[in-house]
C-alpha cells in the first residue's frame, strides 16, 4: 500500500549527501512510497522544470538536501515549493552557526548528517502517514463543500470567492449571479457547508425546470384534497430543508404567484401548504441564483422588486471563464488530473500549442464546458502529450486571437466595471459621491454605470440595516 510520493530535491554542491539519502530510500525492503528525484544546479536559480515536477507528482513529502552555508537562501525556493502543499524536511551538513534557520515555519522537520538508515526511514514513514491522513481530510472536506472546482487566481474571481467564509457565518439571503456554468451551485454549497447549518440538508431546486402550475406545490407542499389527485398530504422542499439551506436556482423563472408566497416566507418564516389554512414555521436559509440580467427582469415585471431586494442582501457575481485569464489552464490541469484517475489513465500534460488554444477560446459554456472538453480529450486521446488537434471545441473559429484593439477594449471594460462597483460599494450607491471620488462629472459617471449595466440599487439595498 503506497502512502504517497517523496520528492528528493538536491543541489549540485550537496551531491554526496544526496547520494547517501537516495541509497537509504532505495534500500527500503518493502517501500510504501514512491520516490521522485530532482537535481538543481544552484539554489539561486530554480527553473520551471521543478514547478512542473511538483504539479505532476504532487508530493506529500519533500526531502530538501542543502549544502553547507545555504540555509539563509531558501526564500526563493520556498515560493517554488509552495504549490506542493507538502511537508518539507531539510537534510543538512552540521553547521552550528546557522541551526536557528532550521526552525523556520516552512520546515516540518530536519535531519543532520551523518545519516542513519533506520532514523531516516522512520521519519519519512511517520511524516508521510501524517500527510496522507491530512490530505485525505482536505480532499474529503473539499468534496463535501463542493470547493474542488473553485480554483483560480484571477482578482475578479478571488474577490467574490473570498467572501464565502464571511457570508457563511450569517443567515442572510444571498443572490449569486453569473453565466451558466460559472459554478453558482458550487458556491451555494460552499456557503452551506461552511455555515452552522452544515449538518442539515442542502436542497437545490431549479425554478426554471419545474412547470409553473407545480412549483408552489414543490416549495410549500399540499394538504390532502388540495387538488384532484391529492390523495395524501405531502411536504414541500421548505419542510425538507428545515434547519438547512434551500437553493433556488434560476429564481427569476418563479411565477409571480409563487414569488408572493416566497416573499412572505422570507419576511416572516411562515408559509402554508396548498389547500391548508394553517400557517407553518420554517427555519431555512435561502440562497438564490440566476444567469439572467436581473435589472431587465425587474423592468419587465417578471421578477418582483420587493422579492429581489429580500434575496439580494449579499450579492455575489461570478465572472465568466473568458474574463479569468490563466485560470483556464489551472482548471484544465485540475480536470486533467481528475479524469486521468477516473479513467485509469497515466499522467498526461498539455503541449504549449494546446494551452494556447485553450486560452484563446471564448468558453461560452464556462467552467462546465471546459470540464467536458477535457473529459472528451482524455477519452479519445491515447498519447502522453495533448496536442492542439486533440482539443475539439464547439466553435473552432472562436480560437482566433483577438486584435490589439479588441483585447485592449476588454481590459478597459473589466477595469471600468470593477472600479465603478468598488466606488458604489464605498459610497453605498450614492452616484454623486462616487462621481466626485472618481473626479468625473455626475452625468459622465452615470453614463459609465449604464454602459456597463451596473445595478446601482443593489449597492444601496446591500447596506440596509447596517
């Protein structure tokens, strides 16, 4: 039974010590771990190959062999090792003047030469078992929270995702906006499972997938005889979600009659089953989501403003994948590793041309589309390197590079939207104060707000009660 991978990382000047350590690891009669080896020429020059090795092997333990006098030169190296999330053990020559460096927070343990076989193997096994247990707990938690695909470094994405732990602490209603496939339900699940309600049900419902005449019955339930065929009473989803969370996806598709009753429930926590005169209480948190332009829905009268304001206490806006830059590659590698395991495939990687194709595509289906593309690639491609022609997209013409002016316009649009939203947040939706802070005429600032279709009202309602 293998407990994980050990990465033996040594530098050219510490070759003898590294060779001794390698012999000890290879002498293990019944190894429970695999070993990857890497040699760097200098601690001051860490190349990109090491980063790729860490991504591909995902070591649980890194044995870092350092030559004498290099304990103070570790900062650059630690930044390279950071993606591994592994335990780090220093293996060094005795150097009494610098032993204080061995207790850095990045270092989990240290071994000082001369090396003893039994001591080295004992420490490796112990740390691997601890790391393996912690990794299993992290993976289990991520799976439970639905956080496995909430991956990325893009500022727009991070600014919204970073709110999840704070939002989870309260019972405030949340409105999650974003295009189809951006991960709205995963965010809702993360909020639920990080909240005090985590031990209770998370009940999702797609309001657009249920016939209009049935949605009230789905939400509130019915009494016996409430309508033809109602031979027995039935509880609704609000009852099923008791003490937990009810997730209303595509909430704008809810018929107006049901919106009225849903509003009453949000205000009083009371509801009635169809055909009943008795009010029931429900202790349920509501999280809503939509991929529609809610301002347009409000203007058209298909979504009640009072319900919208009740649901939009905390707004979260998930950016489309095409606006997240290099996050495309991070997610693609995540899905690549995930489906390699599911399909029992050896580790594979993208060629530079394949990565370029992924980056240039517009991803109208967002993260969900990317996942399906990577799954299809792994099913059909038998090679170890995924080439450009292996990646089949829904519209190959979409992979044409943007012109300079188009790319510049996209960046400016993203900046303007983020900047205006940040000012409206600070000044609680006050256009005059926000325009003054931006040193713009009020009319000019208001035209920018309209240009980017920004809902000023939500910045006002988000601060009600503060």
